[in-house]
C-alpha cells in the first residue's frame, strides 16, 4: 500500500529543476487528495490521527514546491490552479493546523550546519490560507515506536529453540 | 515510500550550484522517511491482533487473510505493512 498509494511504482527525476519541482508539486497534491479520501473510509482513531497528520504535512510539502517554482519565475497558480482541498470538516486536521504544522519545515541538520531551504521557504503561504512560512533549524520532536509481539501463525520471527539460545548468548557477551 | 525515494534521488542527482533547492529536496526526503515510519507503524498497530496466534494449522489461524482487502499483509509481510 505504501508504494501503491500513488498508483505508480517508479521514481521520477528528469534532472531538470523546474520539471522536477512541478512533478513533485503534483505528487504532493495528489497524495493529499488521496489521504482526504482515505480519511472518509474509517473513523478509527489511530487511522485518522496518522491520516490527518499526513494531510497537514502534505500541504506543507505542496507549499515548499510551490514556493520553489515561484522563486524560479513560474506562476504555477495561474498555469495550474491546483485547489487546496477543504478540510474544514476534519477536526483532527484542524487541531494540527492550530499548531501551525501546515506552515513549518525542519532542516534536519545539526547545529550550525548550513541549509539554504529558508532562502526559498519564507514569507506568505502560496495558498489562500493566510499562513506565514517558517523554517526551524534541527529536528522535530519524535515519538517512541511500538514493539510488536512474536507471531507464531506467521512464523515471525521464526526463531526455534537453538536460534533463541544464540540470541541469548549475544546478549550475555 | 515513492516520494521519499524520489526526493532522495533528485537530491543525490542534483547538478549545479543552486544548492538551496538541493537542501530543500534533502529536507523533504528526510521528512518523508518519518512519514513512512509513521504509516508503517500505524498499519502494524491496526493489524495487531487481527489473526489468531495459534501454532495449529487446523485452527486456520490466518483465515482472516481471505476476508482482508489486502491479502499481502498476511501472505507476504507476516501481518505487517506492505
């Protein structure tokens, strides 16, 4: 599903900056659209928490590529009036937008490492949502990832007594 | 997954000195890694407990696979994200 969500399995790089930015904008816009349809398929809380987060973050990524195109002289909004899908009826999305998560990018760099993204990603949002773009140096706050139990019916991880003994020895030494 | 790889490749293949755009691609590629991790963990959590943890094949512990919209979760990915 992770690969299939965009309907195509290959990656695209033409080597041409404007074409790449244009393609990437389309990819994010399509991705956000599909996540908005996914939102409508279930009201499971865990599902909606993740889908809502991705709806918000896809919008930022749309803004990044839209800004990149604008700095290259492309009036993308005129040529391609890509609509910002209305998410007013999705409360989980609204909660995240109240934290301004739809206008923030992180550099993922260590202290003092140069990063030029802020030269592009700045000023007003390229969409009609009235936001101000912001680049934060460093990393976003992470979260613990879950540990899943062994699954004998799937033979996963499939360690028999001998193999388990070897793992145990690894821990002792 | 695809966006992550696409931006990562565009970053590695970048030519010329318009480095702010390369920085931008690298930042987004990194962020996408987090998204893949988040989606995978969410799918795995949703699948947790979906089948019967039995070692007896006659209990048909994986019968849920045939009712699932994506049999590959159970067939090729050991009840995990595919």
